[in-house]
């Protein structure tokens, strides 16, 4: 299949920038993939976790006697067993706030439960059904406590404390200052004040989380199969928790059925499976079921943001003051308050706002832990700054795009120092123009009318995450560099070893294209291997933060470039020509302008490994391999403009999306098909977050959304046609000019949809400041607009 004419044509043009078929797809589509639940090991047990039915309670007694005696049960553990075997509590890798409190949390609750669904005990048995039967035999006596289930309850003066030794439920606060905010507001012609609310949501990959752990009691080695986006990070955290050296831990990642951030975090269940394996001396598999995923997966998005904006009467924004309330859970997740901090740090977006005072208040509540989800904190930040632009334009009687243009960071200002990050490059007006032209060409203006509106949102995105020393200073207790190995074998074929995880995003094809393009070999001569910390190189932050193509691709490019230079030197020796006079194409090195004077890469590979005598230069070491460790000096900044055409039924409040367009710039595009697919997927998740998805808690603090009957996801019938228009602004500090875009599609969708709805209801003066836009909420907004 990879031999088709489209591939050969693409190779003639150069593989970077070619829409070639993904190498992964044949194996995935023919059922030859191996996912975590496909892992079967000799003597393997299966585990299940007993979860708290209460959001807040003291644990008075846990009796596991009957469960331990149940036929087919091999081990039962509680929180005290976890504490006895672990060296540290569950790790929190991000600490962005200077006064951040990090409560001691273990993989199973000790003394107290702090959210509905927190693990209290776990069972390993001959199969999952037996383990679940045994869970029913465990007796737990609780003393129920009042729950601080909402932000308001947690911040109240008489709020029940989640942690008795804390003065309140605030885990930490921090302010990001820039410029002179007081003067900006004192001298402002216009001041806007707004409050935003974002519902609690979560990623919902088709495959739930899972782990298979084998802790050999004789060698004291831990071998883990784990559906993770960050195998090296998981290995490090296993080592921290259990006090094991890295040489005693192996993490293997099978095919991963979607990640979306859920599978970046390090979860309690992974520790539980390892402990049960050590206790039983057998491999233990622990796969969450879908109902469990609603309480055990990382939650995200939920925030309250209070904002003030200062501006001149010509539309120039002079100041921004904001307080972001991160509605965290009962315990801190792996990434702590980092997603909420990211929202705070990026509230100014693509605009040159000279004065800002951005404060984060991280609040603990009796809800599931807060963690990673595609887009991290960017969708909320985007919603805020784009809504304010639209409202400022309305207040001043200006066109919203005129306000955008007036405040965009201009091209000559790059690299631009924002409140926290340095943005490397951007042509924001050009991208806006590209989007507007695409909307014009699509004829949306003719479709706009009563009940049909057009909405826009402009975003920039931090990608290529990884400058290790900078992110260490920012509070991350881990690295961000990427290590890649490129090797040409004795037959002239190429293997790329990567530590990045393949989670459906096409990273194997992307890296193969970079290597094949640089080395001058056919794409089907390149194999990419990943998924084993024992044989693959180290990748600091894993597959997250839109960094795979930018950081991993740059590392492969650098390694391949050095390897190409060595190949040319060797070929020059064989052909008695200068390396400068040689070219490589389709795996053949030839002297330019001299037909027939050539040597194949296979012959060079044979000489490198097998038959060196008389062929291989004496001053070159045998083998053809290069290893690159790439630690970027800065993040890279992608950007784009989302446009949405939406229809609103004023009687029912139902929103129907008619068309969807993204103009985007992610620097050098490696594979347009993969880029478009990532943008489409992100846009689908933006639609879900804007219109449907919400985790609802009851007044008693229990999660009421426990299945897809209540947690609504957009299906093919709700997804409109997607169009993507590309422009290219390569980043100068990343080899190849690559920027990331894995999260771009999800960032601007919520704001653009909200603005399309507002435009469709323009005569009703509807103001949308919260997501999702459900029919009841939209009907209520219509009533408020009519009352104004």
C-alpha cells in the first residue's frame, strides 16, 4: 500500500510537506494493533478498586477479612498497605505557585476520603469478576462529613476543611505582574468587567486507562505495561514512589487508544497494580471500566475567571486584571494547578497588552482530581480574551476585527515578551485575512441571517514545549528535552528510535518523513520504534504539550543531518569524489552530473557493519548511527483563526453548526493530512466542550454524570464540515522551522461558537460567558437579553 503512486510522487517533491499515507494505519485498520487489554502474561491476575461512595468522610474501619477468604482472591490491600511499601506519596510534578501546599496523598485513601470515587481498597483475583465480587465483601465504616463540593462552598467562611491542618481550602495563590496596571485603569476611557464560568469536563478516549504490572519478588524488578503518553516520566515516578533505581524499572507502552491528556498523568491505579503484583508474585492487570473513568480519570476545564479590561476609546487595550479560580479536586493530581496557571499566564493571548495583573487562586473541593486535558489551560484563556475583544468592539461601535488588528502583536515585535512566555514569531493579521478570505469564498455572508450567525476567535498556542532549565524554574520537576536515535542498518534501511508515545496522532509517520527526507531514502525504508524505556531513548515530557513534531522532529532532523554527512563522506571515499559533489536520492548516492557513478546506501551499510576491509575509510568509526539530544531554547508559537457558521433555534435553544473553518500556521508542515486531522479532531473536542460536555455534581457532592447517557459527546451528526487553510511562518530557533499544533483545534472553538451564537441572536443582545452552551442556558440568556 505504501508503494502507491501518491507516495512516489511525494518523494520526488520531498517528503517534508507531503501528504503521504500514515505508516501506522495498515496495522491499526487490519486489527493487528496491541492495546493494553490485549496484554496477556502467564499467571496474570486481574484487579479491581473499591471506591468511596461519599465525597467527604472519615474512614473509621476497613475490614477485608471476608474478601481475603473469597475463593479466587490472591490479595487485598488498603491505604495502610500502600503507605507501608511506598517511599513517597503520589507525586505532583508541577508547583507553579510560590506558596503551594501539596497534601500527602497515597494511591489508596488513608484516614479520610476527599472525593466521590476515591480508592479505598483493591483486590487481585483470578479474574475481574471475582475481584469485583470480593469488593462487595469489604466492609468500610465511614463518618460522613460536610462536603465542599463547589467553589463557593469551598471558599465560604464556614467551609468544611478538606485538610484540617490548613487554614482554608486554598492550595495556593500567585500573581503574574506586568507593567503598571493601576495607571492603565486610572487613565482608561473604557473599563469592561466580566465574570466567566467553565464547566468541569474530561477527555474520553475510546480506550480507558490500564496497566499490567509485574514486580518480580526474586530480582526486585518492576516491569510495567502502561497505556501512557509519557513512558519515561512514568518510569521516573515509579522509581520515586517505590524507591527503585531506574535500571530496575521497565515501562512498555503498547498501542494507545487515544490520550487527550488523560494518559499523561501518573495515576493511583498504576501504583496499586504494582503493589498487588509484589504481594502476589504474579502479573496484575488493572483496567478501569467506563463508569470508573468518570470519577478516576483526570477532570479539567472547571474555572471561574473574573476580569477587568482597560482600553482607550480608539480600541487600544491598555490593561488587563484577572483572577482565575481553579476548581481543583480533593487531592492534587500529577500536574497540580498547572493547567489553571497556564490559563492565567496566557490570558493576554495574541495581543500586545502592556499592563497586566493576573492572579491564580487554586481551590481544593470535594471533587475528582484536576489534571491534563487537550488544550490544557488555553481554551479558557482564549474564550476570555476573545470575548473581551468582541465586547469592547460592541461598546465602542467598532468592528471586532478592527480591534483585533489594533492590538495584535505586530510581526516586527517578535520575539515578544508576554506576561510569562516569549513568543517567537507570528503574522497574526495575515492569518486573520486568510480566514476572512476563506469565509468570503465559502459564501457565508449570504447564509447569515435571522437565526444564523458567524463567529470568530483568534488564538496563539505554546508548542514545542521543552526548554528544560526554563520549565524547571517555572515549577516543573522534570525535563523537557527530547532524545532520538537514527540508525542505518547493513541493508541501507533506517530505524528511528523514539521515546515519544504513539497515541493515534501519527508520530511514527511524521518522524519517518523527517528522516527519509533528510537522508534521501524512500519512506518505506524507514521504521520508527517506540514504546519501551529499555530500548528507546529518553523523552522528558513525553507526548504532550504539542511537542512531538517540534521537539522530536527537530531531534530526528539534527541526527539525520549528521548521519547524512557521514554517509556522504564514506560515499566520497568509495567514489573518489568530494562529498559536496554528491547527492542522495531513493537510497542511492551519486556523483552529480556523472551518470552511472554511484553507490547504494545498502552497499555503504554493508561496509559499515560487515565488510569494512578495503571499502570503509580508516578515519571513520564503523556503524551508521547518530543520537541527538535536543533541548529547545524556547517554546514555539503557533497561531490561528477559527470561524464558525451556526444556526440557533430560538424556541428550543438548540445550536446547529453549519460550517467550520480554521486558518492556521504551525511553521513548516511535515504532513498536511496529519496536521488537518489533528485540527479536525481538536475542533470536534471544542464542539463537545462548547455545546455538550459537562460533569455534573449533585448538591450532596456526588458525581451524577456516570455514563455517556449524561456526558454528551458530539457524534458525526453534530459535526459540521471542516475546512483548513494553511500559511507558514517557520520558527527560527527550531531546526526545520517546525511548530506544534496538536491542541490548536480545541483552543479557539469555544469562543468562536459562542460568538456565532451571539451573532445569530444579535437582535436579542445575548451575552455568553460560560460553557457549555446548553439549550436551557441559552434560553435563559435569551430571557436576560430581552429584559435588558
